[in-house]
C-alpha cells in the first residue's frame, strides 16, 4: 500500500461520518424545524481528509434574517445543550473569531466535529479546493502528504499561529 492510501479515511470511517451527519440533522430539526440546513465543508468535502480528520460543519437555523454574533452564540449554547442531552460531548468555543462547538460523539461514531452557524465562506473555499482536486488527482495526494508532514512538525494549527488546512492546501496549489 502507498503512503497516501494509509492516510486516507476508510469506507468504514466514511459510513460513520454519514451516520453522524444524519444524526446531527435530526437533532437540529428537533430544535429549529425542517428549514435547518447543515453543510459539511473542509477537507472531507474536498477529498483531502486524513484518517484522523474531524468534520467541519456549519448550519443555518432557517430564521428569516441572518444572525448577529450574539445571536449565533445563543444558538450555539442551545445546540450544545441538546447535543449533550443526546450523549455527545459538546464544548462551545464562543470567544473564537468564528464561534464553534467542538463535538465528540463518544457513544456511536467516535468522530469529532467543529460546528459553526451561518458560516458560508468556508463552504465556498471547499468547493474551490474540490475543483482543484478534480483537475488533477495528484493534488489531493500531495495535500495529504503535506498535511501529514505539517502535523508531524506541529505546524498545522491556526489556533497556535501556524498553518490551517486551507493554507497548506494553497501552498500545494502554488
């Protein structure tokens, strides 16, 4: 097997991701009705995810107007409680530039999720990277290798002032 194949998620991991996404959609619909939109973005959508990659998601509650920062934080608090009531570990990170909930599904899938509210820009960035990967299949392979290299050297954390996954992907493009 190749190094790249060892880095890629297995079909079992992809099934667990699908199961978790479906479960989260049901929870959000119970809270906010059927107008809820849940979108996955980031490395999972672009075929740039590794075996240990988390899922990045954003959801729109379906309100008639866009939420301000305070309202987004309030929504995240409510969602966090609902997730905890459904057996998940949910830690709101409300002081971040983009407030999120860090979710860990310990009972069913063992997957991690970073969840934001009304965060459309990364969805478009993911589509861009997906298009790059469609142009040349080697792009995804090289990104996986660069991300593994950056992780081994501990330079893959925007929170720590180093590269995020999108930045590493752009390095490969250039």
